[in-house]
C-alpha cells in the first residue's frame, strides 16, 4: 500500500477534501491520510510515498522532518530543500533571466542591523546607499515588501522618499525590496500543479479577501491567456514547484509577474470559491496519485527545477524549455 499524506495546520477545507478525493478513487494500492509525525530519527524512512506540505514554512520542525523523509524517497510537494532556499527577490531575478516580465525591483538593507552584528559588519556596504538612483529607477508610487515570506505582511505603498524612510524604519531587521507600481488593467492568479496543470483565475486584489476571486470582469483575449499560461509554466519549471500560484498584473497588454513564490497557496473554499476549490482538490489528487504510483524507495523522488538541473550541467538558464517537455492543461 502506497500512502499519500498531507501535512497541514489551521486550514480545514482543502486537506480533508483532498484526502476524501484520493480515497474515493477506490485505488487498491493507494491511500491518503493526514500525516502523523511521532519520533523523527535521522535517516529513517516514513510510511509515505508522497507528502503534500502545507505548513512547514511556519514550523521549522516540520521542515526538518520533510527533509529527512525525502532522503529515503518520499516525494515531498513542494521540494523542502529548494523551498528553504527560495525567496521573492531571487524569484524576480530568475524571471528576468528566463524572459518573464516583472516590475522593476531593488533590494534594500534592513533598517536595523541583524542580531550579533555591528557597524563593522557592514564595511562593504555603501553608506548612505544611492537612494537617488533607486528613486529614479523605481519611481513613485512604489511598493515596499519583505524579500521573503508572504501573506501581505509588512507591505507598504509609498508615494515619496519621506514615506519610504518612515515605513522602512518600522521594518526592523526585515530585508525589504522596493518595487515599481504596476497600474493594471486586469489581474490574474494562476494555480500550477504538477508542472503541467494551469488554472487561470480572474482576481481583484483590492477587494476584501473573500471577494477577490471574480469572474467575467477582465475579459482577456485568447492570446493574453496563452501568454500567461506560458509564463506560469516557465516560472514553475525553472523553480521546480509542484504546487504554486503565480499572480499577474496586466498593463498595456503585458502580463507582469507580481508574486510567484507561493508554495502553500490559499486553497480554502471560502476564499477561492467552489469551482476553483474543486479544480484544486481534483488536480492535486491526480498529481499525488501519479507520484505515488511512480514512487521508488531510497531514491530522490523530489522535483528539481531547471535552475538547479541546468546549473549542475553548466547550461545557460535562458535556454530552458518553456514546457519542460510536458503536455500542458489549462482551464479558465
């Protein structure tokens, strides 16, 4: 029996619906359940062929558990090693290299020095940094947000240098990035599951959270949707995520990737809506079963993106294929 586990925290609708969906398929040799973590001993395998991770970004103990599980072959969704290394500023740099449009972005030193550092620790950092060049490059209004993390925490819209400096002083030891504002004509949030299944959803980030998923507001043409799909696949193949969302702000017909480091994206029925929820549950179950059926013990069953695989082979990232050799499926 190959077991599929899901590791989660406070969320309730998606994990149980996912478990029910897998088990309703009536597969004789595949079963899904909530992960049970007890004693974690180094190098010892788990009972799971596949684990879907929804919580380790907030619980370091779980992240260590998942890395240990992966050593013995568990296919963890998403790859816990890469997830531990990834962050939003790098995401933007990667997008530039593979030809996906992103807003102009710079990274800023933290307002407060990190713990156990002194002024001498920063002798390589220009002081003051060239704020005038940054303001000229990014422009105002602009958005300042943490270079890692998510959930709209510590995000500021600033309209002048004075507002930026005031906001930056509130961010403590957080490393922030400053990003140009994209005044959009349309906005889309896209699930990508298994590196081949894409669902493009109209999204209105200015609405209250439970009203952000809209339908029929933006009326995108077919070519724009195809371009968005191509960019979603290119980003997720480069990053190596099996379960992620990508957000696009469309300005002048150009989709700019705004946020695409969401390896535990919102999948609650009360926010994404029933149709999107059903798609996520069904697609995640399909991909998890595929991974369980291809599971081999004591080998690496993780997904590694083209950024890593092509780096090992010393190949240029820009030549990475947009579809990674997989057939793609898209729904809107």
